[in-house]
C-alpha cells in the first residue's frame, strides 16, 4: 500500500493505492492520526485505487473520523472503487461516512 498526501486549500487529500488490511492498516492509521495531530483536520481519503478493505481498515477510518471530529474537523471519503463500495455497503458503513463519488465533487470545505 502506498499513501500520497496533497493539499488543496483547507483540505488534505490522502490517496491510497493498494489493499487496506491487517498488514497495512496501522501505517494508514499513523498517517491519518499524524495529520490530525498536526492540525490538518479536513481530510478526504481517496479510495479510487483500493481494491480491498478489511475490518482493520474500517476501524482505522472510524477512529480517524472520530479524531477529526474531536478536533472540530471532518474525515470524508471519495472515489470508492466498485468492490470497495460493495464492502462498505455490506458492512453498513456507508451511513457512517460522508462519501463523494469523485474527488472533483468534494466541496472546498467539509461540513
């Protein structure tokens, strides 16, 4: 799994490339936690290149979302691949996150 970060105004986009599973979730969690601790509390996690996410990956996203909210920010998701979208629906996680169909549809400020 590779993690790329990009700033766009107040938003921080975190693009993931690869599987998010028990072997990679810790690195993603550390990255998201570090960004939030550093004051980057408007996060958008781009999952376009994520073919699979496990329960460990869902947990990392939920924890980071809670941390962002506690810091008066927000964590949103965008560009879920069809398989990742299916996993979010199966786990009933689609109601727990704000999900944008594409990166281009993310507003300049999350609310």
